[in-house]
């Protein structure tokens, strides 16, 4: 029975390698994320059930062994958990949102996955086949990415000149290609079968092509760092082979010279048009420093100073970004004023998990390097495992300095760590292609059907509650939004049903419904009737208030709730809605004191309440904090105009011109034609 259970476990692990391929267009909100996560978590739950049975059969054989890498991963999980519960929003840290779905609950699955993979893959033969299957599955992702080169609209790629394949994000594609490149190289170097070697060479080239066509600069930097470490590593371990050392030295020199030449001619059409390379070489430090990403990095450091030990909590960088928001962010457009991640794994971990979390994250890498080196000296791992496995760790870390972990990167990173732990833990010779069985401890021959049935039922319940129901709720939400968008009969009932769904992501569902409702409600009376329109409005407004209660620091809820209140005022002519808007936005401003979007909205409400002097103070504040934003001048000019402050109005126009801010003729006409408001003395 043990043999069959182990084979079943390995088969399920193989299936996890195909998770990055899962994408179900038009069925889910975030179809590139939600289906992948629910399938991965379901597969891991099944794996856990099988693993429990294996432990029952042979505890000594399959139990987690004490290793420093196991300890490092355990500490990483502990840090993640402590930061989640000591952070500013434990609910969000635990579940995350539909766009990422990397809360503590999902991280638990990756940790379980690590220990199970380590327990059942025990020798190089196991890992060789696992790497082969992973490479084959990943190559399908890379191939679809190459199809997007000729058909840039394939799989919602929206005509981009970069490819995302089934991952839905260029960054994820680049990182996956980076991993597959090193996995292929490890297989090629150690491969003894000619047919497989040629297959791996082809798939490795496909992975490199996918990496380049993703256009991800971080992945290119990671590849460069990884290749450099790889050549340097071989120079060290093969220092007794002069001919090989000369070849490697010449190769390193060629790479340096080629890179130098391309950098020197980076502005030419040829170099600029090279996928990924052109973008990377033409990005200077000055460009980086004058980018919204640099601002996000500065905010991460500033946020860490406020909560240095445990941080703000995983997935809570958004709150830190809001509190320490830099008004310069709007220089790059509204799209660059909302960061839920610092786009730097080190700084993001520092901000969300504190110094403790960052130290433990780096300890994962440090302990891996240490044990690879120690076990190499003991003859337990060969030079190829030492050099190539270490090189990918460096490549992955360098890449993550400009990006962040995602559901696919966690999959292959955890897999790689499990491989390191397994190979360095073996006491036999892993250099030969013979399977090492490990402990030869005889366990029980079989287990009872009572235990099997109990485990199966528990696993089924877990999968149903935490994966099937959330997936169904997400899918139902998508359907209800389509009905709502089309003003279809039964759309209100569909919204009611989905808002009653039992999903840990009910907060996301409320937000998505509210955003769609804001689009349809202004014209809903004509198409749905007044009664149904008001029913929908009250329902959504009440649900949004629940979100504000659940996530009081999330100003996105405050902004949407304000927009709903404004609609309520237009529907009912009830001024209380305007006063509610004022109160909501003033609360939001305490959580993000310098965010122009909140200030602009609050100033607009002040104007409605004829508190023009307060609106002027708010808008003057935005200009004093960033005097390059045209919208601040325009809004302030409008308040001056309607307040009859002609002198202040003209003075402001001159101030704007001195800062290089010019209004169009149409904008000036609107300002000049604005009626003077009858304002009581304030």
C-alpha cells in the first residue's frame, strides 16, 4: 500500500506543475489568478491527505527531518503568521484579495507542499523526472507566449509588444522563463540519454526565448547575475582543469565585452529593439530614481521605521503607501498612485514583515547556499548541483529586487528549496543516476479503511469550503456583473445572491459589485425602473459600509462609498448624503493625508456645502505639496471664480504659468463662464 500511495502522491505533485497553465477566460474575475490558486490549494489538500496516510504507514520514513533549511522555512512561515496578526489588517493578511490571493492561508499550502515534496522525492532520479515534467509543463506556457508575439491579442494580451502567456503578467512570465532556463540547464548538464538531452536543449531555448519576449528587465538582470555566478562557480570547482578554465574564462570575457558593446550602442535601433535587452540597457539609474517605483521604495523604508519589528503585515503595504503617500506620485498619472506592493521583495518584506521577516527571508537563501557547499565538500552533491542550483537562487533573488513573488514563482521557488533540502539531506551518492531510497525502516503493511475514509472526508470538506465555494462565488460574481452591466432582468436578484455568498473574499465581491453599480446606476431608472434602481442602490450602499467596517484603513472603500453617497444625493435630493460624503472623505484623509485624489474629492464636497474657504485651503495644500499638477490649479481656479475672488483667480493663473502649467482655451472658457456662487459669510 505504501508503494501505491507514494506513486499517487508523486503523480499529484506532477499535476501541480501544470497549474501555471490554468486560465479560464470570461468565467472568473481575475481568470489568470483565481483558477490557479483554487486548483493548487485543492491539489495540496489532496497531497496532505495522502501524506497523512503515508505517515500512518511509516512515520520514521516520511516524517519531516530536522535540517537548517526546514528550520528556515518554518521560521519564514512563523514570521509571516506573526506579522499577519500583529499587522494593521489581519483579515487582509490572512486572505489577501482576488488579484493576488497570497494571504497566510495560501502560504500554509506552499509550506505543506514543501514538506511533502521533500518527503517523497528522495534521490536524483526522482528529482530528474520532476524537473523534466516541470520543464515540459512550463514549455507549454512559453510556447503560448511565443504565439502572442505573432498574435498579441491572444489570451487578453491587449496588443502588447510583450508576452504574458497563461500567467497574465509580463513579470510573472519573465520569472518563470528564468526558472525554466536554469532547470533545463541542470538537466542538460547531468543528462546521459541523448534523446532527452536534445529535448531539454530545445525546451531550455524555448524558456530563454519566453524570458526575453516577456520584456522583463528584472528577469534579464537575474539571468545576467545567474550566468555570472554559474561561470564563476565552475571556474572555482574546476580550477584544476586548465583547458576548461580557459574556455570558461574566455566565455566570461566574451559576455562582458558583448554586454559592454551593447551598452555603448544602446541607443541604436538594433540594440533598442532587442526584446528585454533594449529596455534594460536603456534604463539608467537616473530613470529609476525619477520613477514611481523609486517613490514606492522610499515609502517602504519610511513605513518600516514606523513598524520596525513585525511590519505592517503581509499584503498590507497598500496601507503603508497611503499613510506615507508622496504627492510626487501623481506626476506619473493616477495609475501610479496606487501601489499594493513595493516592487522590491527586500523592501516589501521589510515594510510588511519588519526586520525580522527580512532576516528570515534572506536566511532561506543563506542556509541553502551553506548546505549546498557543505554537502558538496562531503561528496553528497556533485559540482553541477552546487553551481547551477546556487546560480538560480542568485538569479531569483536579483530578479526579485525589482518585482515580487507571485503564485507561480512561489511554486517553483518552494520546489527548488525542497530539492535542495532533499539532495543535501541524502547520505548516499547522488552523483550517479541511481535512486536513493533513504531510510530502510519497515513500516506497517496497510492501514484501516476507517482512517482512509476519515482523511478523505476531511480533505473533501476543506476543498469544498475553502476552494470550491470561493471559486463558485467568484464565478457567480462575474456572471452577476455581466447581467448588471446589461441591465438584464434578474440582475438585482443575482447581485443579492452573490452578496450572500459564503466566501472569505466577500469584501472583494462587495467592491466589484459597487464599482459596476456606479457605472449602471446613473441610467438605471430608465432601464430598470425607479423601485429596482433604489433597491440596488440601497443594497450596494449598505454592503460598502460593511467593507469600511471590515477594512477601516482602506481608503478605496471610502472613495467608492463617497461616490455612492453622491449618487444617493442626486436620486433623493437629500443633503444628508452630502454631509455623509464629507465625513467619509475627512476620515479617509486621516489615513492618507497627502493623497490628491481624496483632497480633490473632499474639496468638491466642500463646494457643494458652500464651504468655499475650506475647499481653497485644501486645494492650496495640494499645490504647495506638488506645484506641477495641473488639476490642482484648475480646481482652485474654479473655486476662486465661483467665489467671486477675481484677483486671486488671476494671480493663480499667473502662478500656474510660471510653473509651466498652461490651461487650454477650452478650460479657460469653462472657468470664465463659471457662475459666481451666492455664498454666505463663513
